[in-house]
């Protein structure tokens, strides 16, 4: 499972807009295939910053 999580961001390097936008400005989410985890990330020029790795069932959504 750890390998899947570590490799999940590789596709985002070439396609950073694949992830769905969240309510938090600039933060996107990407589901890690075959795991219950989500990557929360920010697309920056020349890089993708992974902000958090969270379990999909956790209360990770920002409050309004």
C-alpha cells in the first residue's frame, strides 16, 4: 500500500489538473488507486506539492 501511495503523485507531475478541486483555494485531491487514501496537493509551477495524505473516511474537508 505504501508503494501505491508513493507512486500516485507521479502522474500528477505530467497532468497536475487531474485531481478534483476542493473548496480550499488552490488545493486539489487525488484518490490513490486501490487504497482508501487521498492526496491533497497544490499545483505549483515546475512541481506538485503534496500537502496531506488522508484516509478517505476521515473528516479532512475544510470547514466553511
